[in-house]
C-alpha cells in the first residue's frame, strides 16, 4: 500500500493543486465518537457550514446523522444528498420568507428561532401553508468562552439567540401562535472551544428554563474544538460523559451540532510551491493556494500545520508561506521551518472544516477540486472550477 504522502503527491499530480482531500474513514470515526459515547437519547446534527460538499453530507447521512443548516442552499444540499428532512434543524438569525416556506414544505424537524420577529414570521408562513411549525427557542445564555472573538457567539452583546430575560415571556405567549409547536430550547456558544465548563454553564441555563415548560429536546449547539497547533481540547468521550451525567434522568433528548470536530482534522489542502523568494532577510514560500481557498489564517490569524510531502535532505529555513492573492494578509503560515524546493507539494493540515466552504473566487481564482478518500481510493467529489465557470453568470452589454 502506498504511504500517505505518496498518495497525496499522486493526487496532486493527477488533479492539480490547490486541492482539498478529505478522509471518509476519519469523518466516520469522528461522527461515531458521539454515537458510541452518548448513552442518552440524542441526535447529532452535523453543522453543514463546516463542509457542505454533498458527498460529505451523503456519507454522514448514511451513518444516520442529522444536520444543522443555516440557509436554503444548505437545505437543498441536504435534500439532494438524500438527507431525511425530519433530521434537519434550521439555525440562523435572518431566515427569509422563502427559506421558511421551503423548510416547512420539506418537513424539517425544527427551526431554531433567534428572535420574536422571526417567530412571528414563521407563524405567518406556517399559517398561510396550513402547517404546524416545530420550533426551538435559541437562547443567548450569556456564557463567556475562550476563543477568537469572531467565533464566540453566546454573549449578550452578540446578535445570536434570544436574551435570557426575554425567553420566559415568549414561552408564556406561545399559545397565541396557532401554527407554532414548541419542541425545544437551543443554544450555540461559540466555536473552537476547548473547555467543558462553558457547556456545563449553558446547559444549566437551558435546564433551568426547561423546568417551566414541556420540551422534547435541548440543543446545545456545536463548537467542540480540535488541535490545530498545541491546543488541548476536551475529548469527545469526556464531553459525552458530562452530558450523559447531566441528562440521564431528565427525560429529554439531546441535540448537538458539531461541525469542525467531525470534518476539520479529516481534511488537508494540497498546494504547490510556485516560487521561493528571498529578500530583506526573509524567505517566502509562494504557493498556489491563497486566502481565497483557505480564509482562516488571514481572517482569524488561525494556525494550520504545513507539512512538505517530499522529504528533502538539507537544512530547514524559516519561511513565510504566502499565497498568490494581492493582499498582504494572504499568509497561510508564518515562521515555518521547512526544507523545500520550488515544485514541492505542501499539505496544509486540519483544513476539512471552514476551508472550501468559506472559499471565494477573489482575484478571479477558480475554486479547488475536492477529493474524498474512501478506503484509500480517491473520488473526485467536486471538479475544479474552470476559467469560464468564473464569469458564466455575468453579461456583456
Ligand atoms: N451550530 C451553530 C448554530 C453554529 O453557528 C455553528 C458554527 C455550529 C453549530 C458548528 O460549530 P463547530 O462545531 O463547527 O465549531 N468560520 C469559523 C467558524 C465559525 C463557526 C460558526 N458557527 C472558523 O473557521 O473557525
């Protein structure tokens, strides 16, 4: 059997670079970690935004996963991938009339409602369709978390969720909404979280509220962190044990919305070193993947391991690994000790989550192709965009 680096090099040669490669076995393993360790009634609703490739959704759907969506686009991706609408929860602060109607017609499990005006809109649409809308109220639990400020979502100054002090009043008024059925309470406190304590605090707030009303489920959102550099996130086993302990006597189903921890470590972005450039005492490795392909380093100063796939003898040098985009922030890694030559392939690690799903065509760069490895065999699950794909929706006058 080919070793992993050689397999990646052969994929880079066959499909070109930059290319995302995902490992189906790892995705499966990460999903099953929840299934194996949760002993209470539950539904894992994978957060589609982390990686929305339809083959990834299909793989998870076959394992029995549910899905957390935030747009009609994600709804349609799920339905196209064969997802059972009854396993879809719909989050997001700005659901449009059209999105609500589509989700109601599809028969999703639940809308996670983020405001009173949204609740009123869902009531209005459901009434016009003569349907009952299942909802959970997304609570803003005002819990502080240690993560990048752009991906913390559970503090009261954030746009997400309904303020704790408004929830009870809304629950009491729900009878006035003839086409709304309250199913649960939800929250999502942030992403790339490493500690159990904020989850415990948020869960406690939901459980306190749950005493006042009959509910089918509590949705604790996603956010479980992974190791990019030297973080030590709680492991999924201890996370699940905490939840088993907290909920085993509560007669309530648990929903979780993990995204990153399922797909993040299962993906790499392969990129080729186009040039090595030395000036002013600095060495740049100029690669063919840019901030348009992987936005996380430039957007959040995020660290991704960068590993050369060809093993070179000789000294390592300190490199700034930069992309082709015309922005100084187009840096994929700083201070990387590498022994590389132009033409080498680098693997940017842990890029399976919020990689391709956040990519853009900036600088008129076609989006990458995506490869799914199943039992070591590669499947092209998205072809590389062509140059004509780039302006196919535009018109000359
Ligand atoms: N549920 C809701 C309502 C969310 O907003 C999110 C992520 C998730 C679940 C999944 O969270 P996860 O388990 O993946 O942490 N682009 C950023 C992450 C943004 C997360 C947004 N919401 C990044 O690249 O780090």
